[in-house]
């Protein structure tokens, strides 16, 4: 039986731009229209009913992936934070990945959206809607001039840190079992960054913030608190996941959490192993719905940037997730909220008209 591709899914996080950057930059971009080896491309979007989402620009750190996988397959682990990346090193990477996003738009594969009206128009036209997001603020200078320039180029969402320190805040390392209460919070420059993002209407993504940074943003930001790709600490006690107190604060701010598909943040044992059933994802969704309410939960897959459950390796597999939600008893109205309506709601509240 054919699985449903509606309602359209708008997703909180993907790393397609980094994947293309690693594959050669703008040169492999035309294959986005015909088929890529990763999780996201236009043909898969048609098959899976994927309407778009947050397209992350990400500056990598040197990583031994085999060593990381082996470490995160142990019952307990604590990965060290990578070294900070300087502005001089980060800015050319950010420019290169932003150029890939602009090239995908030029080719007609997606539309870079600066307003919720843009997103709705793209989805209505069956064009992938893309939010220019930056995961980690290494490419932003202390005076925030780069932030203003990137905003004019279309940046509408920013994580002050990835899992390493910046001049604005400290990142949270990958640790299991562990609370996110590791390290210090916002610096003085970080407070200025939060204030300027509020002024511009740039959404702040708290997914990689440690707990001190989270509470500092909650104290200084006037916008809804949003974690685009994070899960439930009470189910998977990983440093990257959100505690009940954090979820309460997100609810009270009328914010949002996108369910991360990364297996280490889904599993009770925190292991980087792909044999995760959709039922485990539904456990996290149930908990998020109970804590946040039906209007503040969505999806934040981390496609092309993480190991995901073996049954959901591409966006063409998303109909299986929809079907599981339906069979779980969520109902059409709630499924539509989880798939895209809640993201548009919180973006409308954050960005305004």
C-alpha cells in the first residue's frame, strides 16, 4: 500500500550544504535536481513529501569518524570539545556553503525563504523551501558586522555554538550519560549577539547550547526559545538532550523543539547504532507533546549530518514516519502540526511580518 506524502514535512535541520561542500562545492549542485547519494534531493522530496526546512551552514572540525563511532558505541563516553575555530578560518567555509545554497536556488531546486509567506508560497508551488541557517557563530565578528551582512544575504536562523566554544558561548560536548550542565554560558559578546538577533528577527537555535548558555539566552532573549534538533533527556540522558526544566522554559516562552533523528540522542543507551525503531521516536514525541503541548513540537531530522534510524535514511522514507504517527493515534490535525504547521507558527512569531 502506498504511504501518504501529505501533509508536507518542513524540517528543523539538515546538513546538505556541508555534504555538498565536502563533495566539491557548487560543482555537484546540479545533481541535487536529479539525485544525490545522501539523504536529500529533489526526486526524494517528491517521493517523501518533503517541503523544505533549515539548511545549515556548518564549519567542520578535524574528526576521526571511525574513532568517534567506536567511542559513541560504548556504554559510557565523553568526547572532548574540538578546538575553537577562528573567524579567519571560518568565514571562507561559510561563504562557500552559502554559495552552494544560492546555486541550488539559481538552478531551481529550492527557494531561499526570508518570511513565512515565502515558505507558504514555495510549498504551494511545490518548490523546496529553504531557511538559511548557520550552526555555530565562528564566522561572526565581535562587532557583529558579519551578522548584519549575512542577514542581508538571507540568514534567518543561527546557533551561537556547535559543539565547541566560540567567542559568544561554550558548546556542549557529546557525553553519555550526562546532563547538559557542562561549562559556562554566554559571554558579553554573546549577550550582544542575542540582542542583535532579536532586533533583526534572526531565530536563535539552542540545540548545541549547554545548560548555562540555554538559561542565559532565556534570560536575555525576547523571542521564543527554540531547539531545532534536540530530544528528551528523561528518555535518553545525553548531554545534547533537553531536561524537563528546559522543556518547561521552552513551553513558557511559546517556543519549539524539533525531534532529532540522530540515533545517539534517541536511544536509551546513548549508542551510535542505527537499529532504532520508529516506536522509539514516538516515545520522544509523546513526551515532548506532554511537556510542550501540541503547538510546540515538530521534526528536526539532522539528515546528511548524523546517523539516523535504518528505516528512515532518506527523505523518501518519511511517509513511513507519517504512517506511524497516524497508527499511533495522533490524528490528521496533530500530524499536520508536527509535520509543518508548528514550525510556521513559531517562525511567524519570531520573524514577524
